[in-house]
């Protein structure tokens, strides 16, 4: 017969390729989920509190560097 159908890809090769593609898709889904979970996290740093001194402008904030500086 002249028009015999050939197998396009062996079944084992198709299964291996499907497994590799599934691993990449799963990895992409995990990365997308992680980005979605961390997209709207607000920073935990506190804003500097404005401290008004007699020789400083009231608009210039003073920032304490450590907890010991706050106690002093």
C-alpha cells in the first residue's frame, strides 16, 4: 500500500515531552501564585516622626537610628 500512515512520534517520547512541559507549566503557576501573594504586602518600616526643635524647621523630620538613641 502506497499511503500507509506513519507514527508521528513514539508514545514514550510523547509522554516524556508531556512530563517536561507539565513541569515547566507547574513551575510557572507556582511563580505566578507567589507573586500574587506578595504583590500587595505593605512595607513594615515606620515613617519618621517629625520632631520640632527650637533651632530646626518644623517641616524637617528627625530620625533616631537605634532604640538607644530614642532613650537618650
